[in-house]
């Protein structure tokens, strides 16, 4: 007995069905392009000097343009004025949430921010009332990345002050199905030991990494005005001189600020201290060196929940693996 079974009209069989489903999903995703993500949003606070001061202190930015009676806000603070905090903004539309829910339903349940682009058209000054509108600018076709397969979603925010366009902010995320969930247990078992990301070494910071190789923490010093700077830059951020030399840090410092990373889990950042805790929380600190500059690194020698602002630390060099050694800071007793 034989059977000639034909798929229902309008439905493809085999690989064509998957392609049709993907095309249908993309059409539904593309329908969100141009829809508002936020309309007539208003910043919760006007541009103000305390926020500018805190930003500059955290960034180590001493540009005189950001202080005094004619002060402007650092242009890179553009997004800071539009953040809604934990309670969000009342002007937000439902379109963005609906788009993300559609992607969740398609199996793209994970999200990672990938990049942002900003354009500055008008300086913001203390007292400016900031308003904004946001739109879903684009949704990409399906892309396969190392993290997994999914779609890039780009939103564009137009930021206004005093009725003028002050700048634009494009923010892009990847909504994806994790690659690990797509593999087999056998492949997962064969996964290589996680490594820390490799530093990007270029002509502007080569000297710093040469110092690390020799177990020296080198700080740039402007030979025109003697200002110390870190991280390494091609020119002085105080006087713009391109000429510099280096001084070796003494290695002592204190924790100026810190965060505890809980998620995502990243075993490569914790296994060197306690293999049993690999993947657990770890502390990332902004360390103020005795010389006055600050750098981001890990604090070792104490559990993550014992790191505190003001904690004395001392430089040491951590051999992470066969090809990478990093400067870190060990908490000092007392």
C-alpha cells in the first residue's frame, strides 16, 4: 500500500518550510521599523552641575570647559540626561516591548548591547531642559555570531534642548538564541577552557604592555606640562601636547570605586583565585594610584564581598595563562 501525501496548500515541506518561516518572521520584524519607541520624553532632571562634576570625576576628565560660569556638559553625557532610571519614562511606547516579545517567541531570548553611535549638534548647558523622541530605526535579517543566531535591533533617539536638536544617539542590541543551547552535550563537553579577552595592543599603548611584560606599571607624563595620564593617550588631555615620557608607578593605591559582577557568569575572571568558585561573582575596582591617576582592574586576595571603597591595595602581576599577564591589585592586610 502506497501513500502520496501532499502538504496543505500554501505550506512548504522540508528545508523550504524553515526558509518560509524565517522570511515570515523577518517581515513581522521589519514592520516595526519606523515605529516610535518613545514620544515626547522628558529628562527627569535638567542639565546640572552636580551630574557633570560626578561624571568628570569618574572619567578623570579635567577639561576646563566643563566647569565655571560658562560650563557645558561633556558631549558624551548625551545619553545620561535621557535615562529613565528604575522607574522608566512615561513617554515610552509599547512597540519596542512588542518587538522584543516577538523575538523572545522566536527563541531569541538573550540580549547583549553591541554598540552605540552619537552625533553632537549643540552643547548642553546647566539649566537646559532635555526632551527626546526615539524610534525603532532598523531590524536586521538573521545573523549568526559567536554568541548565537539572532537579529540586531537599532533604535535612534533625537535629543532636544531649547527647541533645538542637540544630538542623536543610536543604540544597537543583538537579540539571539545562545549558541550553547543550539549545540549537543558532546560539543559542550568539548568546549575549550574559557579565556580572558585579549587586550587590544596598538601603537598608542604598546609601551604600557611592554612595561607589563617587564613587571612595571608605566604611567604617561606630558613633557610640556608634567600632567600624568592613564589610560595611555596619543596626546595630553590637559594641554594637547603630543610629547610625553613615562614614570613607573610605585604600586600602591586604594579602591576609589568598585562594582560586583554577578551576571553574566564568566569563569575566566574568577578561576585563578578559587577554581571552585569559577563563574561566581567577582569585583571590578577603579583603583586610585598613589600618583593620582586611576585604572580599572581586579582586586585579589579577598572575597568579592569584602572589597570596600578606601581599601588599600598593592600592585602585583597575575599570570592568567601562557600568553597573558595582567596588572592586578592585592588587598593589603589591615
